């Protein structure tokens, strides 16, 4: 049987990405620490740091905290002069962001959808707004390393279309061709829920050793399964899409708990109102039954109703996916620990107490911005893989 060979250039790219990811965690590390963590030679680290320094991405400074012996240099990642443009189409009010290579925001905005215009005209307007912002920032074309697009459904590059989108109008628009009228840089287009899940993975401790299920609860509802740090997409790029699960004879989870439906039932803005400490459900020590947190008084009734439905769906998903961790992202993030505690309480009614003692349920770090950050990560990795290798 012929062995599959890996080119020298592929190895160089993998090593560069490994070093960059370590630095992207925000630590200041010595060259030796980078070599040890990435499992590469010191010479390889030196070469990679020279490449990154040439792009203005790293700086080295003497470790003034060392009291004895030779003071080593500490390497730190900086934003650099390059920029990434990202656009999230998962909501009709398209969100966009201009980031540096640390994924820190330089400028952001949101296009307000005009109902008197077509979906394509709104997209054109949003792209024109984005182009104007890059002009205000004084960005030249060669300073933008790429464009990341988050779309609410699987994207087919050969047809340049999105399928099964939350908004049927989007399925008829050639995404890449439309965007290239405004931005000619390399483009990465991906399903929004996969991008958001990707952005959240690093925040789950020991994520490389866990099965993690991410569910996005926004205008659309979707999910993604990650195992050993990689997103599982399935054969049709549809894996994990919990939103299409039928919860009643006629209605799917997305139809029941989408923010378009639930948010419209709220009569008051509830953001930032809830900040109760979250405590996992526990056993009472007598018969193994679960003692849940007390009911979340004051949580709006539409949210409580939606939470019960979400808990039922996660219960069903649990027995299929057997995850170590559920991560909840999207618009419900605004209710913070009150929502999380209510969800765990409802989930405890379905799952055995021994499962609840080990199952982690957490809110996404980035709320509804996960897809933008995930798009930025994909663009950044694509750009890093194209740097000239010495």
C-alpha cells in the first residue's frame, strides 16, 4: 500500500500555525517554551518568528522579571498593520467588523435592513458601507489580507450559492461574485454556526479531549459538534443542525425558539438585568435525585417557555452525540446566568443526575459575535498558510 506523503511546505505551514496559535493565547513566551509546546526544534521556532516579525506580528523583549542568570527574551503577539474584513449574514441586519490579526476590533458596524429594497440591494448597500469604513481607516488593498463571510446555511462554491438559508432570498444571490465587486482579496465563506463554534472552542478547558456541542440561538437556530478540537460537518455540511428538529407535529425548534419569534413576544428590553450566580445542579446525597437551583423569578415568560423547549432538544441531542459540554451562543446570551441556570434546571428534569454531575453547560464567550470572530480566524489561518516559506 502506497504511503501518503506530506510535503516539506505542508509541515512548515503546520508549524507556523502551531506557533501562532500559542502566541494568540496572549501569553509572553520564550523561544524555548514555544519549541517545547509546539513539539518543534528551536531552529524552527527562530525561523517562524523571523517570518512573523517581518509581517510586524511579533515583538521580543528581555524578561525583566528574571532575577538571576541570563535574561531570556519573551515573545509577544501584536496586532500588526494588516487587517481582516468580516461580514455576518446570519441576521437581516448584517453585522461587519474590521479586525487586526489578533482579532481585535478596529471598526464595526451593522447595516439596517431596508424593507423597501430587495435582499440583494441591501447586501450591496452593506458592502458599500464596509468599503467606506475601510476608506475612513485609510486601508490600502494590500493591507487587507482577506474577507471572511458568515452565511446562514451550507455554502456551495461551485454554484456560489447558500442552500437551506434562514432567508430564502439569500439562496438566489451569488455570494462571492457580489462581494468581489467591492473586495478583491482572498475570500472565505462558511456556515455561520461552524464559524461561531470554532471561535468558542478555545475557551473550553481541555477542548482537544472533549466532545463539545455548540448551539446557536438567534434569528436562526443551528448547532455544531466538535471532537478533538475539530468541527464535524458531515457529508452534506449539515451536521449538528438541531434547529430543524421537529418539536411538535408541525413546528421545528427554530420556529419555536428563534429570536425573531421569542423576542417579539417581549414587551421590555431585558438586557443586563440578570446577573444571578450560576451553580450547577447537585445531588441531595440521599437518593441521588437532583436538587436544582430555585426558579428564576422575573425571567420573562416567553424566555422560560423557550428554555424548556431548548432543554428538551438538548436532551434528545445528548443521547445521539454524548457530549462532554454544551455551549450556548446567540441572542439568549443577553440573559446571562439567569438563562443558563434556568436551562440547567430544565435539562435536569430530563437527564439522569449522574449525567448532570459531569455534563458541563456554559454560555458562549462571544454571544452573537462568534461567527464574525470565527470568520476572522479562518481568514487569518488561510493568510498565514500563504506566507513565503524560507
